[in-house]
C-alpha cells in the first residue's frame, strides 16, 4: 500500500517564512556578487600590468635623458647605440600599453552589453516581485571606467566610480616617447 503523508508532516529545510522568490533573489544576488568580483579581479590585473609598464617606461626614459644630455660629439659608439636601443624599447612598451588600454576599453563595452542583455532578460522573463529584488543588484553599476584615447595616454586609463581604484597619471609625461 502506498505510504501517505499529511501535508504538515513534510517540512522543508527552508524557514517557513522563506519563499521561492526570496531564494531566487538571494541566488541572483550571489551571482551578481560573483560577477562583480570577477570583473574587479580583471580590473586589478590590468592595473598591475599598467603600473609595471609605466614604471619600466619611466626607468628607460631617465636613462635615455642622461644620454641625450651628453654633447653629441662626446658620445661613444656604445652610448649612441644604447640611445637607439632605448628609443626602440620605449616605443615598444608604449605600443604594448596602447594595446592594454584598448583591451580595457573592450572589456568595459562588453560588460556594459552583458548588463544590458541581463536587464532585458529580467524585464521579459521574470516575475514582478523577483524583478524588483533583482533590479537593484543588476542596475547598480559594477564600475564606471573612463578610457583615454591614445593621444591622452598620460592620464588615467581607467577609474572606478567608487574611487577604490583611482589610477592617476601612471608616469606623467613619460608615457610618450617624443
């Protein structure tokens, strides 16, 4: 004979006041936090790379300035050769930094598109109560990054709205070779 249970005998592990919407809302919140952390990790890695590039550019520029300060007729062949090498190395590092800044801009646009698609999905698929709970998490900007153009590379490549990662002038005017 089949075993029958009275409805009040089956007890959920969830608190009696917890609803499916509550659980879905919390799961959504956790997913949003995870996404924020992944984005933040990516931003920090870009910042580390940028700082290292700028430090190296600054170091090479100081060395180059010392060589340029020498009278041309007093420079040895080794010093002239080193001067050319430094210009090439600096140029290569500045070019690498250009690509880095482009990558950050691409990531920012991709994240914005992801957020827009998620907002559209929520509006079209989910219940009003769930949407209200989730929308405040979705609509909160993870970060607002402002990118510089290649002509403005001496200023911050990106900033967060909260100011947690304010990367000011990485190396001042030393980022341009000319």
